[in-house]
C-alpha cells in the first residue's frame, strides 16, 4: 500500500483499475443469470450490473443492442431441455427472469408456453440447484383496467385482468404461479415485481407502441390517469433488489400519475378523439388483418384506471425515481444508439435489429 501511495496519480489510477479488474475476474466471483437477454430492458440491465458479478445472458437471439460490460452469452431457448443442462453444469448465485412473451400477435398457446410452462421449468431448475436469489418481472396489467378499481391498487388487490381481457390470462397465470412458488420455496429469496408501464427508446410494449404513433387515437369521453416509469429507473429498481436481496411482491411506480391526453402530448403525438363504440368494429377488423398492432380489448387501459400503489417498494428498498414523467415520455421516440464497429465485430453483439423484439422485455 505504501508503494502504491508513492506512485504518481496517473500510475495509482492505473494500478487501482488493474487491481479491480483482477478482483472482478476472480474465480469466486458471484454469478448472475439473466434470461431474455435480447430484450431492450435486459441489455440495459446487463450494462449496469456491478463488476463483482459475472453475467451470463441466455436467449433465443443474441443481444441486439450494445452492452457496456463483458457478459457471457448462451444461445438457449428456455422452453427446451438445454435449460436443465445449463443448470446441471453451472452454478448461479442469482437469476433475473426477463424472458417474457409480450407480443399479442403471437398465438395464445405460444405465449402460454413461454410465460407459464417455461417459467415453471426455470423455477424448478432454481429449486433443484438451490439458487439463493430469484427476481421475477410481472406487470401491473394483471390487476386489469376497470371502472370499479379503487384509486390505488395495493399488492393484495385481486388480479382481475382476465375478467375483461381473456388473452391476458397467461400473464395472470405467470404471476399466480410465481407467488405460489415463492411461498413454497423458502430457501430462495424471491422477489416478484409488478411495474407500471415501462417506457423508453429500448423497450417495446403496448403503451410505447401506442404512443409512437404520429396521430394517436384517444377514446372520446375518456381520459384516465396512467403511470409510467423510465426504463433507466426500472433498471435501478432491479439493481436495488439484486443488491438488498429482500423477497416479496412489490408494485413499482414512476414519479406520479398523468392524464392520458397529456401523456400523448408529452410523447410528441397528436391526440385524435374517436368514438370507441363506433370505432371498435373497425379496430377489430384492423387487428384481424394486421393494420393495428394490438387487439381492441387492450383499449381498456386507455379508458379505465389501473393505478398502483408503489409505496411498499419505495419504503422497503429506498427507491426514488430519477427521471420525470416529461423525460420518460420524451425518450420514447429516441432511436437506440447504433452499435460501434468494435461492438459489431463482437459475436455477442454482432447483429443490428430493425425492430425491437416484443417477445422479450
């Protein structure tokens, strides 16, 4: 240590960096598995994981966006037996499960296989290996948008989404099974997060697709409050859970609520009022022939409230959003940063994608 202090400042910085790199590459380094690594949220998360962790990312596709740190990518479909072989041959200290099928254009059987059956197999692998920590990402959509909803939905509120929108049944079943597994497998610290709408340039979901329209159809006579959280704040929320290792079910919210009409304007769109009852048949036809990117039942979330209470997560983990609603919504239309030549040459980051995947969060 005395020798290190006697060196010039630039040499001390270089030596300190080298020591940190050596420690980061130590054989007893903690190992983190991230499923669905091709997704926009997963790539942003992987870039932010502290260097004390060795990150292994699995998915059917390699990451399509740059990751600002070294990771090990394994091309693997969690629906296949290769998942069991992975757990049989390798040890993990934590698992973050982000391989979720969100694309409503996929057949219900496919979404059920990915979201429910594959998740059951993944959790069974975690149980057999005795993985100390598992983090699961659900959604506030499981509560359902309904005119009878209370002002703020707590984690104990029943999951009623399936009552108005049967095609969301796979998400409700995913959430229900994860909670059941959490209470049965006490040796693993399991955290189930139900965030509000995650928005940003790297994520693709119902709300970001809707708000990226130039002319945004808004149901006439309806202007519900909605909640959004910036993808960067969602990454911070996941990092806090990974660091503090506290189990339970938690709603995750951004900095507040905002009327839908204001959200459309903040995102750079122009609201076009439509009479929903008259337009619904045309929208149903548009969905059937592929002109609209989501089915008409999802418009419930543009008509009725689904506002969650995120106080439990804030108080337990000390979480405070850093990005305002204005910045979060403005970021939706930003283009993801292009890959550099060096990143293009790296196999794990070699492919550029034309459209962000809906099948992995």
